[in-house]
C-alpha cells in the first residue's frame, strides 16, 4: 500500500481524529457510551455506513448536480442506515433496544456529511472507502475509550462481566454512579482531549 | 396541565444537549459569541416547531402499523415504520429549504445574520432526534407534539446561549494550554449538565 493510502487509512486514528480533532459526530458518540457493548456496536455500524456511503457518493460524484447534493447524500445515507437498523433488529435485538433512536441519528452524524463533502466528492471510490474505514475506526476508538472508563468506574464491569473483585467492595470500594449519568461522558471526552493535545502540541489552540 | 408539564419537562429535564447530547456539533462550533448563538437558537427552535408536528402527522396517518386504514380498511396490517428515517429526513430537508426561502423573502436582515447556519440545520441531530423521540413517545395529539418541538428548541437555545456567555468570559482566564478551546468547552458542558440533573423528577 502506498504511503498516501496508508495516511488516508491511519491518519484519522490520531492526528485527524474525527471526534477529538475535527469535532464531528459528537452527538451520538456520547450517548451510547455508558456501556462498552453498545459503544462497540455503534462504532461498527458507523464504520460500515461511512465506508459504503463514501463509495456510493464517490461513484456518483460526477452526476450529482451540486445544488441538490445535500439531499442526495442524505437519501443515500438514510437508505444505508435503514439496512443497518434492520440487520441489528434481526440479529442483535437487545443492543438495538439500547441504542434506540441513536441508530437513526447516524443519518445526521456530522462525520458522514463531513467525509462525503470533504473527501468522497473529490476522490475515487477505493480511496473513499479507505477514508471511510479510517474515520469509522477513529470514531470507534474514542467511543471504546470513553465507554471503557465509564463502564469500569460506573458499574465495575466490562462488556457486562464484573471485573472489580468482590473483596474491593468488602473493603469499602463503591461504584461511582455519576459515571453512568450523561454529564460524565462530556468530562471524560474533555480529559481525552487534554491528554491527546498534551502529546500533540501542534493541535493546541491559542 | 399535562401539556404544560410536557413543555417544562422538554426544556429542563429532557434537555436536548445536557440529557441526550443532540446537536452537539453546531453547539460546540457556534457557541463563541452570544449573538450568533441566539440567532442559531431561534432558527433551530423555529424549524423544530414546524418539523415535529408535520412528522407527527406523517407518522400517525402514513407510517404506523394500521395508520393507513383511513384510506382503505384492507390496509390495517400495513406497517411502513421502517421508512420513517428516510421520510423524516426528507421532510426536514425540504422544510429547512422552505424556511430558508421564506426568511430570505420576508426578513432579509435575519437571513444575512444566520448565513450558513440555516441550511446546516438540516443535518443538526437535534432536529431529527426530536422527531424520532416524538415517534417513540406516542404523543396523544398533534398539539402535544408541537409543544414538545417548541420546548426542545427552547431548551437547546438556552443551552447554547449559556455556553456562549461562559465562553466569552473564558478568554480572560488562565486555562492549561492543551485544554484551551475544545477541551474546556466539553468539561464546562459536563458541569452544566450536572447542574441540570437537579431538575430531574420535578412535576407541576
């Protein structure tokens, strides 16, 4: 794989991360992170939708009139999201219930519109596919980190299995109930940005 | 009374930003000055006020299982709800387009002020989110759906104006360099969300 393609695929994992650097797709990123499992499913769903919508729009990019491109993009994305939703409903009903409206909200996830506008409209299908996968993975990475801390500290479990040993609780350890509440997702993301920008000084704002 | 309760609840308890994180993208990008955030808040409230009742009617008379019986008795088992995403987003996109044209025609000053934000409202998660929550909650009539749309919009506007007001003052404070801008905005929103958790369980 050529260096440019590698950059397209792996850049979004850290330097061009869609969530913490480009500030895209935060809405759904936070709401599904109280537990690890829905966060993983959400990440995979978004990756699939971004990758395939990127390919479709990239194939159509020379035929879409630019005045109505937003509506065309929304229809393509909405169709893909409906497919993903029906699949989840059929094979992972429990997670589908937990994600509820947030699956539908993938349609208005800014990552999708952002990547379609910024990348797929000007590049070939294969590059667009890699870009979609890369951005989906970057998004999933943040979701998994946030969900890891929230589930571990909030309910002492990971993927539903108890991790913190009973002896800790006997010694007076308590789960931090606040971690499961919505506001803590924002604070955890704030801390991730803090750590990430301490390591990448060029991303700091003046 | 129930409707008034719903109104208060949709502003404070089920706040779009603090409880559901909807519309965060424009919330973080625009909340730099109070003036522009007020403009965007008004536009979002306006679009929500129109799209939620329209989508409610669409859901009740076309999409829900058995909704088509007013057309013909034999449609009682037809369930089109899987189409709701695509129809809701189409309604929202076209409503935003209409609102944009109306505002441009009758209030050019406001149009110039809102600029790029108006068309972008179509992809604001708060708009589609409100319609999807409306579908989930099975409101009794179109009046309740309208009140819910208005309340959600006002709640969103309140949150963005409040954050913008705080951020205007943040400029003069000493913040660790890596937290400047985005990082501190997240943590601030988290703290405001904790304060709003105090409204939980309030009833009138």
